[in-house]
């Protein structure tokens, strides 16, 4: 009698590089006897973008490598093999599905154009026997739970926040205790190194406000340190506009960006902290920032590719400049604004910049230099360790006057420097 073939599920990891609170892992383990996983270092994202920047520079690439290495170890503890490739997903994934008789692929649901394009290319090369199940897994508030359709997402953040806080609830984390799955895969793949991806070695600048490493283990360690050990969460609202050091803010955005931690995990950890240490404006404010992050994702869902168009979601026309000399001066910290220069040099040297810095340099780029905001956004995409497509482009739209800022404000850079760096301590550090 012929032995029955075990059903095999494949988890295709993208920006959900964690084991905890991961719907794709939960579903794959529930539905299939054998589960394997794959991460593809997509060659598309290591190419240059429309504006001549590498889509991902070495700081984020290094953080990504550390994250995938950590994920591989976590998955091994669950008897799930992670196959890793430096290739094109549409080339590798269909072959894996054919070789291992994969019946179902589990992945995170995406909706922005490049990600959707990759998804469609992969799907078009699969056999009819293989299906794809994708899950919204990067939200604080699940899209099914917000009690409004996408067309009615408010144009102003405050209105959105009030509605979700009043009418929606946040789901519990998905089950991280899965049924045991079988694993008979011989893993002949290896992680690429930075050199193979096309980068030189990354050395941490001793001045960096973000000296941290990638991976779920590091994200949970950071939460433990920032919340429970130092209790810095209790003063977050007072310190969040800082510029120097590791603890003026939570610094969780980088792990959130590649999904090595979920917004829900952070939320429930805040609730756990409040139970022990009490709730205050600061503990709420970190939740407030998570809602901002959600808002840009919902704005992206609502407006689609308008997020990347020069006139933005407002279809508001300005005469933008593209003068390369001005762009380069901004990038290399050679403008007439020392505060802008300090922030841009920090970004170039570390792959990180404070939220306060980002608002100022973006405002200077679009409102002072009158440069095409998409160039600035593309440079941020390339450089920032915590690049998130929705937050990055949503914020650039907002600051440039073609997004969700009802007041279309412009930053007074000198006044900002006086307020947030009164003794020039930050500027002296980087200039």
C-alpha cells in the first residue's frame, strides 16, 4: 500500500520576520503536517531606484541580515526549516513549491505597488494545486475591526484616532504555541553576507543613537530594557523629542519596520507595564504613536499609488525643483542650516535619525529648497534602518503639503534648533 504524502505548507516571509504573533506561522501549522519557510533577499530591492539611490543601503541591509539569522534560529526551535536565497522571488518560490509539493503558501498581505507586483509574479508561476493565503499582520487595529470602510478613512489623523479608540478593539496576539510539524527538508541554502549583497562592512559609529542589532530576540530585549528594567516608558512623552542617546525614545521602529516585532506585541507589553507600574500620559503616548503608524497604513490602503505621486493624495500642484546640486548639499549636510546638516550627517553615518530631525530636514527639503519631495523620500527609503513604506511616504506627503496635514505647516529650522538643541550639544556632536 502506497504511503500517503504529507501535506506541506510554505511560509513566505517578507516584512513579518518573527515567530511571536505571526498569523502565517499559526495558519501553516494548523493546516499542514509539514511546514517549511523561505526568505528571499529579493534582487529587485538591491537595485537603484528611479532617483538613483540604492533601494536599500548597507545599514538596513545589515539589520535585515541579522534579523533573518535570528528568525532562522527561532524557526529551528519549532522544527521549521528556513530556506534563504539571494534571487528573485518569482524564480525561487515556484521551484520550491514544485520540489516539495507545496499545497499552500502563507504570507503577509501587502497592497503597495512593488510588493503587489512581486506577489502577482509569484502567483502567476504556481500550479493550480498551490494556493496563497495572505493575512493582514502589520496593524495594531485589524482592518476588519475598525468599523469604517476604507473610503471613509478620515483625512485628519485626530478624527481617525478618536473613532478607532472609541469603536474598535485590539486583538490578542496570535497563538505562538503551535502543533508540532514534521520536517524532512535538507537545507542546502545559506544566508548571504553583506559583501554578496554588494556592501562594505558596517561599523557602528560610537555617536549613534541606534547601536542595536536586528532580530526578534533583540526587539524583545529592547522592550524589556526600555519598559521593565529602566522604566523609561513612564517618561517617554517628555523625552521623545530628544536627539542624543539610546533612550530618548523607544527606538522600536526598526524592528517594527521589518516585522521582527508586531504592533500588537508592543501594545500588550505596554498594558502589562501599566498593570505593574501604572498608566500615565507617556505610556499612552507610545500607543498614540502606534496609532499614527496604523493611520498611514490605512491612508495607503485608501489612496493606493497616489502615495507615490508628486501631487500626493491631495492632487495639489506645486512647482518642484530637481536641482542635483541642492539635493547633494542636503544629503551631505552642506546646506545653510547647521541643524539640518547635523541630522543629515547622522543619517549618513548611522542609518538613523530622530523623529524631530526627520521633520526638520524634510520640511527644509520641500518647503525651503522647494525640491521634489519624492527625491527626499527615496533617499530616506535607501538609508533609514526603520524604513516603512507607509510611514515614510505618508510623512513626506504630510510635511510637503500634499498629504494629511490640515495646516500645511512649515518648520522654522532656527527656532527648532534653539528649542531642541539649545546648547548646540547635538550639532557639535555631528558637525
